[in-house]
């Protein structure tokens, strides 16, 4: 019976270390854009800061059949959106903003209308330089637009940009 106890202890220790490791990522200002009936896609946005260099390699939510990190870039006069392959780099100590018009999370094949002032669960999957994966569970608020933030030093800030 001792081998089972040791295995269970090792499994518990591994799960705790993974949970603690995942907390080296700070998520701020996360939100999902509300939808109207029959709308099949929307975006999710947030700021991610990692204490060590990581990659965001996966996202899932029961609210959508598909969740992917996408990038929007200008190609001449045309804005193009494409899925990010290989993961999104999160350099150590640097905030990476997922926002409208840039990197963002696309939620596609939505299973229901996402109503303002509700929340959806979302799982982020990270991978470190050694290839070790970790997951972070979030409850993300559904809003009509980016949240209005208050910054004591600079006054009101909306969606990450200071209001004039």
C-alpha cells in the first residue's frame, strides 16, 4: 500500500507545483465582448504579464467550440486577421496586451448568446522554455466595451488609453 501513498503524494505535489507555477502569470483587465442572438463569434481581451518567459499556447472555454489567439495587422490598406501559430510569446516582466485591433482571443462557434454582466469560464494554457505546460482558470466578465479603469496618477483611463 505504501507505493500508492507515495504515488498519490507525488501526484499531489506535482499538481500543486503546477498550480503555483501558473500563478507566475498575472492577468489584468480581462473581458469578453457581449454578443447579440445568433452571433457566432466575439473577442476576449486582457493584459498578461509573466514572471518568467512563457508562451500562451492554448485557450478553451465551454462558451465556444473554438478559442484561438489571433493577430490583426495592416497589409497595405487592408486589415488582416490570422490565428497565431506556435503560441504567443510572453517575455519575462513585460505586459502583453490582447486588445481590439491587435493580438486578441477569438471565440468562435459560440454555444449561446454572451450577455452583458455575465461571466464565462476560460482556461489559459502556458508552456515554459522546458516545454512544461500549466493551466490557469479564469472567470471573465462579459461587457459591451472595454472596462473604464481609474488610475490615481493619470485620472480616468478607458480601455488602456487616457481620456483627453
